[in-house]
């Protein structure tokens, strides 16, 4: 009998989300174009906002941050990119880029430009002997480069940010052998994006197509062929948005305008804001113009403290604007976002000037929580269409009111791939109160423990809707096969003692959360969290539930590693739903639970939920006073 229970459990503690494990990860962010306006997740960006009478709704304010996945394959030039405190490290570069992204987003940045061949790591260069390219000579994709890029795209997806992804850069396009390699590279890049289900990426064929390209198909007269090539590749009727850019001050040509979804302009060399305005006006006056949005995604002019500048000039003509900054002669590591190595923080006066103005024009507070990593949303942000519960964080344990259990458990529907209905006892008095916080830092790693008590009475019950799973498996059910160990519910009942364990690394003096463990059995207590599992079978067209089990959960683990994200589960016991609460039944349940823990594998969950728990950990680490959960788009409330 014990062995039978173990078999049940090992499928079971696919705890949740057994059915979702075989599906590609659900993406959280989708960018669309409606007329001249950008939408994210069905809502216009910066919804309802204007600044000094200038409309912001529908714009996509952005920055040129093309070195996120940079590496140099030329051993003779690689040494140029050493950090002040150590050798060049492409993995460190990407880690620090990802760590900085929430702070950009919190200040109103909705998009940034990347490039599969980067940009000049010197800002501007006469020659480019280094070798930075995601493409092999025949147009293949380098796995190491694309792995770094994927981590960046995934994080942008979780934050509700769009990415303008350039494919080629002058000075590096010669790394591809011939035109056939270029077209093969375009196809491979488009397929890579489509196969991963990304919906927040706009493709820029090449940076400044009119500047010194070796391959003719990347020059102004023919680059439209590659835009059309990207648009022609589809998955399930879905295609990528595409365009290309020109050098500073240049108006796009009709052949490009005719086929582009978005028109990309550059303001380099344009010192007068009125010239920016004229560029937008002249572009809209082109014979081929058909109402596309106009977006500057490179401009190295600043003057953010002045009443007029290139950013405000673009906005005054309803065009999006992109900040480009590099390390100028004599400047140090903290300056610029293109010169390698890059300090990706908001670390200089120019950076603070840009983000200060951006924050001023795009919102009051952008989020309820001022934490750079909070899971809150601005209308048009699309980690979620609206914010959810706002949780006060009283680290001193002096708030006797505490947090409502409903708010504390807001993460449950966020991790579930299936719709969730919530109900609770008529008199639910459960409240969560923080008790203590302790942090240890050793050898470049940290561990923080936040203990909490749950007092009061009642329950909170999250029922998982399995109708989609049933529909997906209609043939199996009709053939008499049972769907094993489907997640029925997650339930929190009664008081308890818990602990949030937050771990991570210290890199260049910056603490970055990598794991969050939720313990529900702290200080010797029994966990109040249970999950229900059941088999579903069809008999004469009627669905029946069989072999119903109840597993008591001690710990849930959320980690930054893994695509799709997976949740670790630690079980205290497993019993049949109708089993009694006697000594023998409880001992047997604990034995089955312990054995099952040796075979249980982490479970695939929604990226939105995983990111939310990690963001919560970062908020606690930084001792921020509140945390705002994203709104759950799959939550249904029942009496």
C-alpha cells in the first residue's frame, strides 16, 4: 500500500501543473501596433498620459542598450574590455544588465534596442577589428550568444518591456560570408524568435542601413527585401513586426516605408530640436507613408534640464524617442551605455538626467511601490493589466494589524497555468504578521530569513479549473484512460508559523536574489497548506473523480534559473482524502511524504508568478516598505 501511495505521489507532486510541463512557457507581454500607437497586452502604452499638452499615450520611450550579450571572439582585441576590477566576462555583463532592468522599467522605460552584432564598444569607431556577432560565417546562430540574449528577452517579457532587436551592424556584417549567409541569418533569427513564442520583440534588420555595409542586400536600395522576408515567416498565423533604421538625420526611403511596420529614425548629429520635429513631419509627408508609428531609437543629444531638447521635440510631434549614451573621452566606467565594459546602473549625471525626465513625463509614481523590482504595473505595462494587492512590509514586527491572508497568498493564481477560483470561510480572520528578519553575507553570497506568524481562524481555498485539461485530453478520456493526479485545489487553513528564505549572490557590490523559499512549517509547527489531487475519468460521457489525495506542503521553492521556470516542492505527508486523522493514518502519510520527496521533480509554473516571488524577495532584501503584486488574469472569485 505504501508503494502504491508513492506511485500516486510521484505523479502528484507534479503538484500543480502537471499538464503545463509539456507546453512552451506562456509569455506575459505582447506588443502590437494600432495606427500610430503602440499597445502592450491590449492597452495603449502610458494610457491616458500627456505632458505639457503633448500626448504620451501610445508612445514607446526607449534606450539604445545594444551590448547586453556582447562578446569579442578576437583574442587580439578582447583585452580592451576588461572591467576596472577584473577581466572581461560576457556572463557578468549579461547578469548585470538583467539586474539593472527593473530600475529602468520603474522609471518609465518601456523598450530598449539590442543587436545581434552589438554596436561599437567605443561609442563611435573608424575601424572595428573586434568580432562581436551572434552569427557564424554561414548565417548560423552561436548558442552562447543566443543563450545570453534569451535570458534578457525573458526578463523583458516578465517586466512588460518591448525589445527592438537589431540583426546586423555595420563593421560586423562582413563576419557573414556572402548574401546567402545574410538571408540564412535573417531566417534563423526570425525562426528562433517565433519558435520561443516571443510577442514583445520588434525586428530592426540593421542599424543605419545607409552606413558602410559590405553586403548589398543590407543597403538602402535592397534592405526592404529582408523586412519582407521577416514578415513572411509565421507561426500559427502570427508574425514579427519589422523595420530598419538610417543614419542620424536621414529620412527613410519609400521602398522601406512601404513595407515597414514601424519607421525607425536616428537623431545623431541633430543638434537642434526643431530639426527633430522636421524629420518627423518630413517622414509623414513621404508618398509611401501609411500611418505607421515613428520611433527614434538612437539619439546622443541630452540637455534634459532644458525646456526644449530632442526628447521633448520628438514627443511634441507624437514620435517615440530613444536615449543613446557612450563613454566620452576621458570619462570613467560609470559613463555611457554602449562603451564596453558597461556599468548598466543609473550611474552618471547623463543617465540620471534622462531617467529623471522620463519619469517626470510618464507618470506620478509609476508604481505603488517605489522598489525598482516591485511587481506593480503602470497602465500599459503589461506584466499585468492592473496592479493587485498592495502588501505593507513591517520588518520591525510592530504592525499589530498585519496582512490579510488573501493579500499574502496573491502569488497562488499567478503561478497556476490554469484558471483559479477562490473562496474562503464566511468569517476569515487570518492575518500575517512579520516577526523578525536576519541576514548573513559570506563569500559573495547572502541568505536572508524573514519569519512570520499567521493568527486567526478560517480558510482560503483556491480551486483549479481543469476544464481546459479535459478538453485537451478528450480522446484519451473517451478511450477509457484516466487523467492521473490532476491538481484540484490549494488550501490555506488555520494559524501557523512560516519563514521566507531569500538567497542570492553579491556581484560588483550589488545583491541579486536568485532563490526564494516559502516555508510553512517554521519553528516546529505543522503546515497549514494542503493541495488536493485527483484522477479524472469519463464513464458514459460523465466525468468522475477518483483516488483523491491530500498532500500537506511544507515548502515551495522559486528560482531564477530554468526556462520554463519550475517550482520546487517539499511535502510533509500524503493521505487519501477520506482517511482519518488518527495516529496510524498520520504516520503512514508522513512516511509516504518523505519517500515521495526523493522522487519529486520541480514543476513548471507561469513565469509571471515565478518572477513575482523573486521580485518580492528583492523588495524584502532592500527593506522596501511595500510590495505590489501584479493582477492575476486567471482569477475568479466565488462566494
